C-alpha cells in the first residue's frame, strides 16, 4: 500500500527521512487532497534510476532491431566489447 502524507507533515523531516529509509518505497505528499510531491531515500532513487537506464537500453535495442538493425551472436558481442575496452 502506498505511503501518503499531507504536505504539512514535511515539517517532520527527521521522521519522514526515517520512514523513507525504513520502508524503502516512495512517499506521496498531497496538497489540498491532490498528489503534489514524491519523497524517497537516495538508495531507492538510485535503484529506480538504474532500472530506468536498463529499461531504456532494452527499448533502444528493440527499436534498432525493428528498424532493420543487425543481430549478432553473444560470443561476437563479448569479443567486440573485450577488444573495445581491454585492447
């Protein structure tokens, strides 16, 4: 179940920080009954950002294939990456 707090509770910064770290999920802040902000721990933000980068890379690869991009064998891909990054 999502964590939802009114904006007036933002004054309780230490409590919100503790809650964000303990629950490891976004805290939705409402203003006048409507969603206004999202607060989360830095660790959770990093996790979301990392997952988004992976999702974006998958999307771009699928799009490239759909537009006629060439598929290569896994061993060939590793060989190219090793040459590129390790000489």
